C-alpha cells in the first residue's frame, strides 16, 4: 500500500494518470457507438495509419503526434469516402487504408535509417514518458471529443440504433457520422501514447464490449464503459509501475479481466 | 378543405438499372387512411422510402405538406414505422423509454436536450398504446408485437400529422394484429391523423383503410375502396375472387358479384 501511495507522488505517474483518464474517457464514449455500429476496427485501421504518419513526423523531425492528428483525421475521412462512394465495404476500406499506413511507416523507416528505434517505440506506447505539453494537448483534445459526444449524444444514439430512421427525424446523419469518424481519428492518435499503435483499438473496443455485457440502457452503457476504461488505465499504470511491466499491455490485460468479470456477471444475472 | 399531405407526381426509381417504380402518381389528403398493397417486389417499400428521402428517384416530384421533399424540414409532422427486421437491434443496450424518446428529436434543435416535458410525452404515448409497463425494459427482450408497439410509440412521440407504416403487422399473431389495426383506426378517426400503410393483409386492410393504392411497379389502382370494388377494370385485372378478397370486408361500399 505504501508503495502504491508512494507511486502517486511521482510527477510522471500523476501526468500519466491525468492524460490517461481523459484519453480513456474519449475512447470509451466513442467505443460504444463504434462497436454498436460494427465499426470497431476503424480504431485499428487508423492506428496503422498513425504508424505511417509517426514515421513521417520523425523523418521531418517534428513532434509525431502534431503531424499525426491532422493526417489520421484525413485518412478517417478517406475511409468514409471509400466506403460510401467507391462501393467498398467499410472493413475492406479500413484494410486498404491501414495497409497503406503501415507500408508508409516501413518505407519511411527504411529511408531514414536513424529513427527505427523511435518509430518502433510508438508501437507499444509509453504513457509514463508523457511530457507536460503532451498532457495539456491530450486533456484539451479529449475535452473536444467529449464535448462533441455530449452535444450530439441524442443524434449519435438515434443513428446508431437505426440510421435510416435517424434521417427521417431530420438528423444530418452523414455529417454526424463524419464527426464521429474525425473524433475517432483524434482519439486514436491520443491513445497511441497510452498503449501504442498496436493496442490502441483495445482502448476503444474493450470498455464498450464490457459495458454491453451488463448495461441495462444506453446511458448506463456509456457510464459502465467510462468506468471500465478509466479503471483499466489507472490500474494498468499503477500495476505496471509497481511490477515493472509494460504499461500498454498491462492496460489491455486489466481490460480483459474487466470484460471477463462483466461477462460472468451478465450471464449469472440473466440465468 | 383538407390539405395535401403527400403529392407524388410521375415518380420513377431505378435500382441497379432496373426500373422498380415507373411513373407513379397519387395524392394523400389530410385524414386519409391509405393502404398500399401489391405483390412482393412491387416497389411498395421503395415508394415509401422514396417519399421519406431514403431512396433517390430518377425522375418525378414528391411534395410533403406542399414542400418539395428536398427542401422539407418539418420532420416532426411525419411519423415512420419501418419494416421490422428480426435481430436488427440484437444486443443493443437501449430501454424502451430511450427508444421512444428518440422520436422527439425531430422537434429539437442543436444542442438537442430531452427535458421533463419530453419525459412526460414519452409516458403519455406509452400509456396511449398500453405499454407503460415496458418503459424500463430492454428493447431486445421484447416480443415482435411489443416491439412494433414501441416503434409506433416512437413514431407518435413528435405528435405527427401523418404516419407511414411499412408492413407493421408482419410478425404479429392474428389477435395482436387486429388490436394494432384498431389502434391505428383510432388515431385516424378520433385524432384525424393521416395513415399511409404498406400491408400484405389485403383481406383486412379494406376494413380500415379509406383508400387503396395497388402497386406493381406502376400504379394498378388508386382511389377509394368503393371504386376499387366496383371497377370492372379491376375485375378484369384480378379476377372476381381476388377482387372480392381485397374488398369483401370493407364496411358498406363494396358491391361485387
């Protein structure tokens, strides 16, 4: 216990927790909509794109996240465009764009030989190394994402439940979906700091599916997902620090434990 | 003089280069109860979806309450009960109350918030349809009949002037189906709501609807049930037996055979 309290006194742990909690909230709130729209793999696809844009950032010697945010947002719109206009199913569009992203990263790593190590450090993230500036950026952008979710909550609910009906309600569904996609891109870029490009989609998917096991109502699902997400990031950071484990992987394991518990509880309750 | 709720003029719709609706024209006046009937693949659902802006037409015009559909923005005047797909919302964590409340969004402007009067409205429509006890139930756990009533409640939440229903009774047992039709009849007769319903219950719809649109990619018949039953052209088209099946239950005006 003393060790645990001692850990909380470290500045880098405090920074990791602050940024992690806000990023977790963004991921979980978007995750519920994405999972229910069967679009959860967009997080994975965009993370692969981010891998490429981080490579570009390192090559150009700018901060990778500054460059990644706008480029991944553009890629997210491109995925929507392909899925909508080019008669390509959403999963295939994600597959195409993500493969291009990873290829770009590998190409750039090959061109600028010096930064291979840096690029690969982004694969699994390291939130304990987050700087003060990155914390401000993460909190600020997370607040933007959360504001969008709050302001468009009812529209997002309606279009997730039944998109065509939402149109008959006069909701501009295409615009709201684009907004959701852009927010997802932003959240993926932020999530890379916590768990890395390889695992960022877990932050989006796990809390949502955990919530779906037990929640009785849509607002309840959002709240349970938020609790699971924030809980897993806090527990992941603290446990990984205490046991000297990789933080990103620990967060994913905690998420898995939460999911398992929710699954068992949900089944037991519905017996 | 009742106003025109819906005007469809020379409407044609293509699906993958095949004409699924050809030069369809008809009007729906305020207070009408229109039954849209026709064989499978005759374009009934496409027609209603096109009227609501969910399908694009290649030619023709649609006006809702006198406004071109593309410019129409008063969606709260329209209630829609789409075709039910078994399992469409499987695993969706929404309560009946949340689903019905979403029907109020057509009356809201950004930033949309649902407040106490909205909650009261949800209670009111649930009570009208006799499903108050379902309010906190999860939508995925309901039977087909209960779910249809919930979707009707959602459509009614915004106090619409016209209800479009796409085969709402398809999953219902005969007793529940009869009750559903009686409920709609009440909305039409007591509250003056206009009803446009797609149905396969061609033998039942004549009991309730005042007008019939028989569709088979183009309009085979449009008019009052009485006219349909007396039409020799329809006797030639359907044969006496089928014509009688469609109109024999109709109150009053049918004289066949």
